[in-house]
């Protein structure tokens, strides 16, 4: 560990009071960073919680966020033992989050992200145009306040604000790369996870990531490196990814298949050098049909069964037996409720499956005319979904509307009857209960 003075050199040269975070002025950030570098473990943990809440509040990044990045990078490399992993986690969150331009298994699209972000200059021009045309005094006051906030350097567009932090972390990657050789497997794993989100730096990071596989024994680290390589590469370098399809541990085998799926789908020119889609799908299917592993990578928030279903859906278009792949997806569905990281995960996944596998129709779909895979999918969904899944929820679409859009039954009893399951005396045509009834005024 370096002295805190070394880790935080230049901290007081920044006008933190002029910067902002979720709760106003960022003048408290230097004190929190000093505490993170201190000897008191409990105080360090509290300081990290404050930093997460302040400069990364529910995914939002602020004007102070990128300024904290260089200090966090130094802490990750040479800070107190208990602080290094937390610093890497916060760096990753400052770089990417759930609403940034990425999806799995395909990875991050930085070009689309940069194109969608609205620069401060564009925002200032918009404010000037609105102010020039506005006659209402109250709205004029709000516009002037918004312009002043933007002119002071605070991000107005969420994507542009997030990009500032993303690029600040990107600038630290040459320093963070050395952590792939750290003695602590948690540090190596968290570093590999971070590196996978910077395709613009792939030329500099792919070789160190591949070198990390040499001699690595930790399955979680191997898996994380393999997924990161798959997210960054446009081919399988020297067959290093496919080699792990035969690893003795199931987690690296899953990661190899996941990485190969991304290569096969995103870079079809690499297909001749990859294993057949059926071989990749078989490995994913074997993983998806089993229980959740005790250890996992951080990708998809650790929900590897849902990640597996996403990959299998992509492989359906690359195999000669798409219905066979669909049957493997069906085998993974019962495990989603155990591993889901969002409320009512199975209902959410059902919407994604319907969108991927069915075409909108104005007529009722005849069950016996569906392929065996689609029949099996609907039967499993009918067994797993409950009446509660079909009720409207405050956030998200109504599942019954999703079903009816594709000519399928829109209630749980009707779905069970449709696929030939017992409805146990339920009326398939009964209207859905109104979940808002207790809150209505009579």
C-alpha cells in the first residue's frame, strides 16, 4: 500500500465545491476519498457507501463523478487491501450501468452511445433558442436556471454525463491492466470484468486478458476473462476461447460457449474458425438445465441462466435445428425464478421469448399448428406462470397484452386450457382481477 498522500496527490487542486453530485455540492467527496484510504475498515465501508450514493446515484453520473476516477484507480492499484476491490466495483459502475448502450450477449455499442449523447454545446444552443422565444416569466426563469446549470459544467443529458465517467475510466485502463496479474483472484476477476466493456481499447487489452488465462486456476476468473474476450474480439485468437469448451469446471465451459455465441452472431466472418453452433448450444443447454452455480461471473448481475437463454435465442438463427435449441431454452426456464435479479423475472423473460419467437397476429394461433418447440415452451410457461403474472404492474407492460398480441390466450387459466393442462375448475374466460381496486375511491 502506498501512503494516502501518494494515492490522493492533487486532490485539493480540484474545486470540488463547484462540482456537483446527487445531493448538491461535491465538497464532501475529498473527505470520503481520504477515509477510503484510511486504516479504519468500518469507516472505509461507510465512505464507499456514501460515494456510491453521491457520485453514482441509481445509475446517474454527475459533474464530480469523472474527477473521482483517477483517485479510485490509484486506490484499486495500491490502496488498502479492503478498499481495492470496492474501488474497482465503483470504477465499473461509473463506466457502465444498466441504462447505458449495451446488451448481452452482444456487448456494448460505444458508437451508438456517443451518437445518441447530446453535447453541452448542443444543450446550450437549445436553451438559447428556447429563452429567445419564451414569453412566460416562470418558464423563462426555469430555462435560465437550466442554462446556467449546463454552462457551469454540469451534465444535462444523462448519456453525455455517463460518457464523461466512461471516458475517465477508459483513460485509466493502462494503469488498471497490471491488476490482471494481481495475487488476489478477486482483483483479477473484477479487473477482467471491467476491461470487457471497452471495445475501443481492445487492441491494448486483449493480449493481457489472454495472458491472464495462462496458469489461472480460479474458475470464476477464467470465466470472467473468457466472456470479456468474447465481448472484445472479432475472432477466437489462436483458439484460446474454444479450448475452454472442454474445461473440467462447468463455469469456464459456460463462459467459453457464451463468448463463442457472441463471436458467431456479431462476427459471422469468424464462423469457419469456430465450433458448430450445435456444439456451442449443447454446452449452454447443459449449463442452463442445471442448478445455479455457487460462484458466477458478474455479467448479467450474476443471473447466468437468463444470460444463457439470451445466448440460446441468438443461436437459433445460426443452427439447422432452431426448434431443438428452443427445446433447450425450455429446459432452462424453471431455473430463472431461482436466479432472477429483477422482480417477477419469469414474467419478464416470457415477454422477451414471445417477442423473439412469435409474430403479431390478428387471429388466434392454433396450438397444434405450432412447432414442437413452441408447443413445449407454451406448456412450460403455462405450468410456471401464475395468475399474478398476468396482472398489470406499475412498471412494465401487462403480460396478458403481450400474449394476446401474438394470438395467444391472455389469462393464466386460458393459457393452461390452450396447451391442454387442467384448469382445476377455473373459468378460462374469467376477467382479470383489478390490482388497483383496493386503492380506488368509491
